[in-house]
């Protein structure tokens, strides 16, 4: 039996998303691998934007700086919130261009997880390698998305081989493509052993978002079974908890497999690999499902550390703890000067006075409007809590890297780590 998956049922989140329903996500890629297109499709599929922007006609909504649009590369980090399946996904844009590696490092600090996008023809490229290493240094759990499966010469297996050889994680391939190159039209989900097939659409036209779920096509069932076994073997080798069930004739249940994949992602011992074609809007829904299923929430990651008068302080992701946040991006827009914040602990309310701290100075300022940025729109909030990514209007002294904290409980969050030398690209 085939079922049409109703997108509108999945485009929701809790009005005030609980901490474990938040995903602070970055998309990492070599320039041209498709980061902007993937971001764009995520916003489209989640209903955040209603018109699909195209990179080549300059209408993408995440790259809202005209300079950035003109150059066709993502220079300025910005954060966009969208909703998926009861979760809030905050997309933090990480610049992919090597010249802007300091910004990459700063945005990596505020992520809890990332999707690394690879080109299915080129595989791992130098910038994907350097950003991958930076993400390793910051302990950012990742899943991989092999994009452009519709291109001539696209090959998931060789892209996976290059991930294994050049990045050295254990790739855990959870999908089998249905069709190849121009005929790529769906995937077999090897965890649930179900097929997902996307509706045909005119190239470049606004997609219907139509995806149908059904049984694994007969012609692919043997290959899907073989690959499922390979996935189970790889998981059983890395995850002691899965070993017992693996040794039974039935092998791993979908539930155990998904649980093990989540654990391996969060420890960094394995990297879940998905595939698709962002341009054709194929593969985005299962990618979002994987983000929600496998990547951590702010409550799953270690508490942030800061200093006060030389002593160390630890702040857990608790809305009732003293307020502490890191400003990771300052952006002048028509709305005013936006300071993008990652809240690590506590709660801030509109109109509240906070301390803005840098290594040599502390000032107090009043929080003006608090905004959740949703592509080209802003939602006004009365408050923001630990784990949130928001933009605050009206702060004069905060700059990227400043700590914001409760005046009665001051601290300085860790000084940014200096970027490693990046691989230069000819
Ligand atoms: P970024 O530099 O990583 O942000 O990459 P972009 O999203 O700007 O994509 C670079 C180019 O690849 C653009 O011309 C896109 O239209 C194209 N592109 C992105 N995704 C796909 C895909 O899935 N298939 C194909 N054939 N082209 C794609």
C-alpha cells in the first residue's frame, strides 16, 4: 500500500518548543556542493517559504545580503528557524568559503549538530575536509548528505568511499537510491525498509512537495536486503548494545537500529549517510527526519563553560539558571542592528537589562525586541530561553564573540578558539 505523506501535518512545532525538541543545526559544505540549495529546500519543505528560490536567479531567502546575493556565495552567517514534526530546527548558516574561516569557527561554536553536504560527483573536496576537521575540534555531531544524485556521473558508493578514506569516520549508509542520474527519483529507507518516491515535476518549477511512501520495489528488494545487512554489521561492530539483537536470525529491529544510529552520531563514532538531489527537491524530508532522530538537542550536549575572575563556571541548558548567551553574529538590516544570540542558560525577556562582556569591558544594556528569524520574516517574542537562537534588536555594544549574561551572575564564555590553518584551494 502506498501512502501520500501529508506535509502540512509535519510542519508544526510546539508553541514554546521544549529543549529536547530544538535542533541547532549548521550546514557545512565545500562551495558549490549545494549548501544554499539544501537550505532553501529545507525552508520550502517546512513551509517556512512558499516560493522556492533558485540560486541562479538571486531569489534565495537565506542569502539576504545583496552583496552576498551578487557574489553567489554565503559570506554572512545568519540564523533561520523552521518547524518539522514537532521540532524547531534553527538553521545557522556557516560560510563555506575558505576566506571566511573565522566566521566558520564562530558559527561552529553555537551549533549542536550539522549536516555535511557533499557533491555526488566530486565526493569529498578540500573545503569539505577543512570544515569537517574544524567540526571535529568543536565536537559537532554530523550526518552526511550526498547531494546532486541527479547529475551525470553521480555515484553514492564512490562518494561514501571518499568520506571513509579522507574523513575517516565509519559511514553508515541508511538509504539506497532508486534510479540514477537523470532517472533518480527516490530512496529505499534501509532503517524502516520502506521506499520513498518523489513526484515528477518540471525542472525548476515550484515543487508540490509530493512524496509517496510504499513497499520496497521488487527489483530492488535483494539489493536493499544486502545493504541493510551491511548497515547492521557496521552498527553491531561499533555499538555493543546492538550486538545481541544482531546475532538473532531476525537481525536488528528498526527501533534498535535507529537508537544505535542516534548514539553513534552523538558520540561521533559513525556518520549516517543520506542522499538526494536538493535541486530536484528529492531527499529533503528524510534528511529532516534524520536531523530530528539522530542529531542532539541543546539538552544532550555538554554544558557550556565560562570564567569569572579566573574561576571556571559551568552553565547547564536550564531556563531557570542565570542567563548566559553568546553573540555570534551582528548584522545591520532595515529592521535595525540585529545581534544573533545563542542562549546557553536561563531566560531573557524583552526590556530586561543584561551585561555585555568582552575580555576587557563590561557594559549594561537593555534588551529591545527579541526576534525569531524565519527566512524573510521576523516573529516577535516576549522571551527566549536556554537552547534558543534568536536575534535581538537595539544592542549597541555587543559584537560577534561577546558574552551576554545576567548582571548579577556575570561570566565570560570561553574565548573563541583560533581557526586552524585552512587548506588553500587553487
Ligand atoms: P553552495 O555554494 O554550496 O551554497 O551551492 P549552491 O546551493 O549555490 O549550488 C551550487 C550549484 O549547484 C547551483 O548552480 C545549484 O543550482 C546546483 N545544485 C545544487 N543542488 C543540486 C542538485 O541536487 N543537482 C544538481 N544537478 N545541481 C545542484
